[in-house]
C-alpha cells in the first residue's frame, strides 16, 4: 500500500469481525469429548481469511449468486438453511444477493458450535436481518421439510465415508419436495489416506506466507494478534475427510433423494505457491445444485 494511503486494513469491517470472532471463540467454542476446544479454528479463521489463506464461499461467488438470482425470481423460495458456517460469509453472500430484490427471506444457520452462530447473528444485527441459530450436531436430525433451499460450502469433508450418506439424508429430510441444495465440494480423486491434513512442508509454507502477508500490515492493529502462531496452530490441527470420487458423490446424492441439475468441476485460483488442504488454490472443486425429488 502506498505510504500516503489513508485506507488501511484497520478500517475494514472484516477486521472488526475477525477480532469479534477471536474474542468470542475463547469462551463459546465447543469442547469435544476429549476436552479440546475448536477455538484454534473459529478464533483464527477470519484472520486467515483476511490474508487470503483459506478457501471461503467467496472463491465460488458466481456459482452461489447465479442460484440466488434464480431464487429471487421464484416466490416458492423463502426459507434458507445454511448448513455449517465458519463465519458469516454465506449469510453475507445471500443477503447481498437478495437484499435489493424485495424478496422475503428467512435464514437459519446450523452449526454444532455456538461461535459461528453468534458471529452470524452479530452480522445480521448489523445489517438489519434476523438470523435464526440452530446449534446441534446435524446428524441428530433437522426439522423435516422445513426449508426451500440449503446453502453450504465444502461441508461434506467434515464427514467420513460412513457418515456422509447420513448427512446428505438429513439435507434431503430437511428440504421440501422441489427444494434445492446448493453447494461446492472438493473431490480428491483416489486420495491415499483416510484423513486430509497439512504435511510438514505445507505447514511451514502456510506459516511463512502468513508471516510475509503480515509484513504488509505492520503498524496496524493486526500486530495486536499473534497471527503467525494462529496460522501454525491452525495448520497443525486441521483435519478433514477426503471425498475420493466424483462419480460416487454423484451417485450418493441421487441415492438419498436428489436429482442433480448441476455437477460441474471448477478449479479455484488462490494464493500462488501455497499448498495445503484448506487453501484456495486447489483443483477438483465441484459446483453442485441438486433438487429434492
């Protein structure tokens, strides 16, 4: 940024949101059966997003916006469920796409952790919309036939091969007939391991990139947070489950009551030279739209 620039990252609403989420995560993040908090994830995610180090719905904005344009013209789509939410990105995408249409939309956000739900509620309060939080394990059962559309992003990777069909079944259960699932999912063809994680070299690359990006923002309030340590902790802790086959995913969606109206591979271009399971520059992302039959 030029030396005489007056606009810095300090002024950005996303920075305020990152600070808010970081503080919230220290007290609201869920502890699992092993007494491990997810604050390393929810507390750092929006800082890493500011540095373009993680993949968010914004990387596939055109896909979501095209579907939201269609929804805006259909009076049958009012109740939208966001399934899983690291932050408020999907809520913001939906709100900004539909706010000028005059269409009545009710948004529910479902997540197992209170932190992202409160982040979404906070965003909703700032822009004048109501967000209904639904804190639960999604596999415990969603309300039946309650939603006209479900929007989600890379959520199937949080479920292994044995539980992924149950997730898709819950989505189908929660949608009315004719309801629409809109998502993006990375497929890692023939992935060799049962867990997706950063390799040792990828961790160091990820941390080095975070450190390099932060040098551009010395003197801002980003310096109040140890984001390099956040990046290292995030990369060390990150775990996901591979979706290994596009054809199997396609069949699984059909088996659980969906008709695929879009299933298209679309690679994502992100931060050059940085690799790892959650970074945006990766191949094998599928744009998916499925109708509940």
